C-alpha cells in the first residue's frame, strides 16, 4: 500500500515489503487490506445538443428528467448517430470514491452493485469498466439482463445543462449478492444514502444488510448523504440509520444543514458528532472540516494558528488522532479546518466528485492504519485503538489536496495518483 508524504522512521511504514504471493485482482480477506463500496452503478454521458433535440424527446430544459429505458436508448442512439457525445464518465458517488481510493493507495477495493450480464462495445457497462481502476475488484457484482444506470447531460448552445436520468437495472441489487466474508475482512464499508429513495427496490435491503454485516464484524461504516433534497425527504429514516450503524458521515454544508438545522458547519458537525465518530464536511470555497473524537488523555495540541468561529479555539486539538467515541475513556470533540489547497484551482473545470475525492483520502488513511496494525501490531502507533493513522490536521490536508486534483480536471475521478513530491513544498521538507 502506498502512503503519501514523508514518514518518520520510528513509525516505519512497510510500503516496499515484498508480498509472499503473486498479486491478483481478486480480493483475499485473509491476506489483503481493502475497502468495500456499495453503489448504484451509473455512467455519466455528456453531449451537446440543440433545443429542438430536447423538444423531440419531450425533455424539460434545465431540469433533471427521469426517463424510461426505451426513451433513454432512443436518446443515446440519436446522440451516437449525430456524433454529439463528448465524454463518457463512470459515475456514482461510491464508485468514484473507491476508484479514487485504489488509485491513491495503489491497492485493492471491492465494488458491490449490479453490472450488465452481457457487455457490448460502447454500452454503458463497457464505459463503466473502462473508466474504473483495475485495482477495483468487480467479481462480486450482480449480473443483470438490462443496462446499468445512465445519467445523460445535454448541453444546449446557451450553455444550459439538462439531465435525462435512466435508472436501468442499477437498483436491482439483492441481499443474496452481499458477501458477508468480504465485508467482515475489510478495513471499511462505504455506501451512500441514495438507495433510501427506492422503497420498492431490492438495493435498499441490500444496503441495510451490508451495514448489518459491517456492524456485526466491527468494520468501520462510512455513509455519504447524497443531496440536500434527499436528506430533507428522508431525514427521520436517515437519522435512525446513522445512529444505528454509521461511524463516519460525509456531506457538504447544505446536506449538513438539512440534517441538523444548523447553517454553520461547526455547529452542524458538533451536533452530528452526538451520533457518529467522524464527520467530513466540505464547504465549497470555504474549504473543509474534519471533526471527530479522541480520548482526553491522548489529545495533542496544534502548532498551527488557533481558529475561532461559532466555537472558540475549535482547532486546538487537531493534532490528535481520531478514535471511536466508545473506545475513549473520556471522549473529547476535535475539530480541524483547512482552506482550499493553493487557494483552489485557477479555473475550476468540474465540481462533481470533489467530495468523493476528499472521502477517498480519509478512507486511505483509515485502511493504512488497518494495514500498519496488521503488519506491525507492536508499533507505538497502536498503543490505543485509533481509527486512523494520521492526525485530524494531516488527514484534512490530504483530503483537501485530493479535492483540488478533482477540481482541476474535467472528470469526476482521479486519472492518476498524487505526485511523489509536491512542487508547492520547499525542498527542505523532503530533506528532513
């Protein structure tokens, strides 16, 4: 497993230790460190069209339109015939997250979801696989007779974006395709709130079963909230789910407000920490917050400037490492904030996936802690049951850097890992 940045020798991280077996694409729970993600598999298609095209297919301009499979196929065929498609991107918030994780860690992850049983050239399933890291193990996907989801972005000459969403069979994942032994051996399970929208679809029960398995085997569970409207429509059910299963909750400031009623990110995060162990909250141009718990005896004071907002001196203990609240003798809330890396990209090409990138960095740190504990259990890094390898402040930096990389490119997924050495850091940093 790769790990970014300079690491002190006293915390030796065995990144180059040879493995006793030849590498394989399939995950082996007794040998590998990996995360598991459950998602609605969907492909994003981007195309330039005329206003007449929208009228032909009765698509309402500027809105998100749900279309049936036949209409979606007709739209796609017409776009192909007109050579209007500019890009295909594998999508899905969890698909993005575990792809990014595998790129960053250069290690395995497992995707749970559906995939077309018969894949043809140019089909949505074909593009999904082409744009997903080979380190993502897809051997546990459920085969379905139809297409996976398609999200078609139609851009008219005035720049307006209109969406045609065809769910396909993406919500047909059933509980029989949730492998307990794979989840039990993982470093973390990550999923999203989107399946809660589909009361009559199998994927909701499949997600709940996966969460049950993770909870049963003490695997950290990570949930992303999806959208503000989804949170508003399913708030009570979401809160019940969060209290019962979730360790790490990821969201943006709008979703946090919908869940807690607080528009201030710090107040929202503090409220959510009554129910979970870690909160990752992205706040657009205001940067991001990473908040959680540590034990009072193990807290470490920051050397960075002290910040105050709605909470006074909120980042004082950001050099502490995250812990499960139940593992703390006397839990203390910890808050860390960071401004956008390098002030943000000069030109933001795409905002989709920035939060997924931040979460993948946090997952990398959690799995790195799992890996390090397996290989060097007597290290001083594991004198207490920490949830992550690095401090809140360090993870915040890492997540922020990955988000920047997504914002600076056109796609919502990383196409390569971070550079071994950052040009923005002085040479003295690497010589220390």
